[in-house]
């Protein structure tokens, strides 16, 4: 990481932690204690790790970035639903976002996989300042660990729906997903990777042994409209995307979740619903409908609740598993990348860092009652 000779303490796997303990002259069980502090008790600093010898903690301080050095918290914002957005600064000064989304006694954490995004979806603020770099495994894992520390417990679900395209950072995303599964103890089917439609990534993902879930941002039933909203469609049009999704379901016997943001006057008519139904027929899938969360620079708006309900009811009445969700957190820059973009703009205007989420509408929803 730029500016540091030390790597994050989240970067080593279990074998790496054992080697770390050995290098410090400690017995093997110290690695288990360290792992417990990182992934069960969610310590933010090495000083909190009270059952580790002082000499081991000093070794860690000298050789590794602590959790709160891996990600520095700049800002939080919460809405009435309890959804909390976290803005972090990385070691090289890049900014990323994470979202904690409560639902009853459960919590979902939405993590970012890149600093910025290069895919240019029209309704997403993540791409407005361009793509900077991929996050490494430690920077992804640290997001969930530090949100867990704030929330007082581990998440029930992890969704890769924050800033960035996960399949453009495939190896680090899969490494982090495995860490969530193995070290956090979150079930594989409680971990979802979302893509804007990167077909090679879907096909590779279909071959992984774990039962991680797949979500695909669709948002339009035809190539013309989808290419307007999502430039990735010009590279992998709907026909290729659907073929990859069918290959995924055939290989894994798992469903695909399609995310469909409803935009007033653009993609929510009865004709669009009929085309979407025809597109997804005979495909093992579910559809999440999400009214648009406001995004600066995108001048459309969400349809009325009546239009949203009618769209969903049409799909459901024709046998398509459909859930209408309603956006949460729109009053606090909930849409993907807005908090990051606002802070970056203020820094450019002269604010110092010391004065100091894609949270996509997809991951910031709950079922409409």
C-alpha cells in the first residue's frame, strides 16, 4: 500500500498468521488468538488484544497495519431506517464507502471492491470521478470487520454491491468472500457478488466450488435502453449476458438475482414489464425491483408507488419471482459513490483530510410490506 512498508494485518490467511506468530517467537496458538481478535471480537487496534503478550503486540505494530490503520474512518451518515454509510480513507488517500443495513435483528454489510469505477452506469455516482484502483483482499475484509466493530456484532449477510465492479477485481473479491465465509463464519449463501454484466466473470464464478450467490444488474429489457444506461452492454449485450446466466444456473443449480432499478418514464411501462418477462422466462431467477435513489447528475426520478406496484404485480402474476423493494438512505447520499464524491469535491475545494457509499439502491432495500 502506498506510503507504507507494512501490510495490513487482514492480509495474511491462517497460515500467514501462524508464520507471523513464529516470526515473533510466539507459539502457534497465538495465531488463533490473533484471528479471534480480528474476526470474532473485531478489535480496532493491537492495544485492544489484551491476551497477547506485549512483545507480540509490539511486533505487530512494527510490522503490520492495525485494523484502524488499514481503513481510517472519515465520516458516517445514518437515516431513519438505521442504515449507516461509512466513508473510509485508504492508506494512499483513496476514498471508499461501506453500508450497514439493518433488518430486524439481522444486518447486511455492503462492501466496495474498487476505489472508483470505470464502467460508467448512468445512475451510479461511483464512476463520476473515474476509476483509481482495485482494493486488495485486506481492504475489502476490513470494511466488514470495522462495521462489525461499530455495530457490536458480525453481519448476517455480505453483499459486494458497493463502489466498483467486483468481477473487474475477481481474485481479491473471491479471496475476501472466502475470508468472510471461513473466518467470519458467514454462510456461503449469505454472501452475494453483484456484477453489472461482466460475462467472463460470470462464467468463471460458475466454476467456483463455494455456493456464493450471484446478482446481476439488469435495469432494462432490451439492448438499446440498457446500452444507454449501462455501457457494459455494448461489450456484452443482453443475449451474451443471458447465455452466461443460463450457464451459471446449469452449472451451479442456483438462481440468479436480477436487480432492476425503476426509473420514471424510462423502463417501467407495461411494455417493459412484458419484455422483461419474455427475457427471463424459463431462467431460474428472481427479480428485485428498486425505485431509483436520487443521484446528482442523473435527472430522472423514481416512479410513483402505484407504478412500481403495478410493474411488480404484473411480473408476479405471470409467475416471475419478484420483490418490490423501497430505497433506504436517500436523504444521506445512499446511492453508490455519492458520499465519496461529495467528500472528494470538498477536498478539491480546499478542505483538509483532517477535517474530515455503488451503496447501490440494489443493496439498500427491504421488502415492501
